């Protein structure tokens, strides 16, 4: 597609989101709407919108790109997600609704003390700031290559304008707006995936009758790996990692839980989580199928397209205007449904947990401060993306995001596990030191485990990190 055509798609897309935001926030710009959507969101809209927020641009590009090297190993992780979401629905959601929380980290303050509370909030803020902006950077890189380099637009302008547009439609009503815009963005993304699968299947001479057999016989559809326990692809490593990643990156993550906490009741929130789990599992499988078909197509026609470049190259150079259009539409839908909620949740956590605006200021002042914090995170996002772009070596984005989460979400896993499954109190002032030491220990272990033990850690480093935190909390428990 021509660069100006893609720019037109992007502008039309954002115009639609801004229109929705204007209609929704016209009557309500208060913090109850921004933080909790007045606790009046239909559960089915929350469930559908959470799919797009969970997948993001990382899934849209990196998961299909990993099939050539890793087959369907990613689906082992997805199966673990099911267990994690069950724990969220049956353990964490009842806790959050019983305490009537705005920020889920308030629980840590009630259970342990102020230092634990601040530690949990800061680890989320750091984790989500880096993770969400890595996801957005992937999309910015693709759009820069396809469009803005050809128009001589510098990368920093691409990033700045993108995040500014997200701020425009989330500024007034925050999560209340996002519940609706994420639903629309998820729909666009799923339409794009289905259209791409149908098109490339036809080009490979496949139809409904023979596509399942083609996938089953392909060398790229191997899903379960039980042979080598030391391999990062070993089934139980992936499965257990998936369960814990789901718990920490959804259940202990303000971004994802903030949507759940906008439902009208606990029962609605649990229905949301149940259907979200089913649909998300199916959608992840579709992404892997798309990756397999794209890989087979590239090999058949001897096209040099691999990893994160597989989807962009095939969509924009080989599969026609229709696929190119839906690639752009699906990409921006996947990316911005994750980025907008991250910007809102970071604003929420910093306002509620760090500045404690609900305790210190009247309602008018709270809104003023919240809007300033929202702008601050716009600037932070731009800075983080540019730093990663120019100072961090390139690698598969999905590995960066999930590996980083293993180090920064681990202390949250340890804190919540200790709080839920023991009755001990701790010496609150030592909690930040325990959390930081756990991260450092996990990094050292991850870097040296192969040399020391002949064992290479994958995403399960998250579990080890949480265990270090749990043990550290036992050592500082009060008698």
C-alpha cells in the first residue's frame, strides 16, 4: 500500500476512537469514571475488550514470526494461561471485590504495611512502563519502515504523535472510554486475522476440507515437547510458566484487573474471566495457524521473510492490497488496545498508590492532579521507547517482554502468595530490600544457570523469583 493510504487509515482509525471517547465522556470526566468506569461496565464488553489488550501488537507480529523456529511451542504457554485465569477468577477477584479496591495494591498495605504497598505499586509501574512501551515500539518500528521513512518523518515524531493521539481519547474518562474502544479494537484485530488466514490459505490451494490436514502434517505444527528437560521448550516448563505469567501479568496487574473491577458485581467479573479465557485460547491458536501458513507460503515461493518481519513483508509485498489493509488495521488495533489501557492504569496506580490523592485532596484537586499525571506518563512513554530503540540490541520483542516480566513481576507473585497463604506479619521496612534482592538474585541465576547446573531457564524464572521473595518474607516475619 502507498504511504499516504496507510496514513489515511491511521487517521480515520484514531478519529473513530476520539469520536467514541467524546460521546462517552461528554457527561462524566470525574475520577470515578476514569479509574472505575463508575463500576457499571457490561461484563461481556469487558471480556471481549480484554482480548485485544492481552494480545497487543506483540502477539500480532511476533507469535506468527516464532512458528518457523519454535513450531507451536507457544501454545504450551497458552494452555498454562487457563490454569492461571482459573486462579484469578476463584481467588483474586473475590478478594478484590470484597475489599472494594480501586488499585489492587491497596491490599498489600492492608496486609503488610505502607512499604509493602509502595513496593508492589512501584514494581507494577516499572513493569508496565517497560512492557507496554516495548509492545508499542514494535508497532512504531513497523509503521516507520512501511510509511514514515518514505515520507521522511523522523522516528521520534512517529512515536510522539502516536502516544499523543492515545492521550487525546483517554484523557477525559480513562477506563470508561477504554472499555468501549478496546471492544472495537479487538473486533478489528480478529477480522484482520481471519481475513489473512483465508487469503493465504487460498493462495496455498487450501480449503475448509483440507486445511486441518495440511496443518497437522506440517513440520511447523509440533506442539508438545517432552524430550529435553533442560530445554526452555520443555512442556512442563512452558505450562507452569504460562500459569504463573497469567496470574501475575493479569491477576496481579493493575492494567488488566482495572477492567475487571469495573464490572457491576463479582459474579459478572467471574463470567467475564471465564469467557475471556475460552476466547483468548482460541484466538492464540489462530495466530499460530496464521504463522504456520505464512511460513509455508514464504518457503514455497522462496521469500526471505523471518521472525518479526514475516507478517509485515508478506502482507505488504506479496499477498495483495486486501491483506495489506487488514494488516495495518489489525496491527494498530492490537497495539493501541494495549497501550491505551496501560497509560490509564499507570496513571491510576501513580495517583492512588504513590501520591494517594484520594486521601490527601478534595475531588476537584484530585482530577487536576490525575490529568497532570496522565500527561507525565505520555512523556515517560516517549522517552522509554526512544531509549530502547537506540540503546538496546534488537531481539524478538515477545521474549523481551515476557523475560522482563519474569524479573519484575516475581516480587509481586511472592508478596501476594505470602499474603494469601500465610497469616504471618512481616517487618514492613525490609520488604523493598527483599524484593530488590530477589530480582538481582534471579538475574544472576538466569545468567549463570547453564554454566553452573547445565540447566537453562525460560519464562519459569518468574516462579523462582517469586520463591526468592517468599523466602525473604519468611526471614523478615514478625514473631
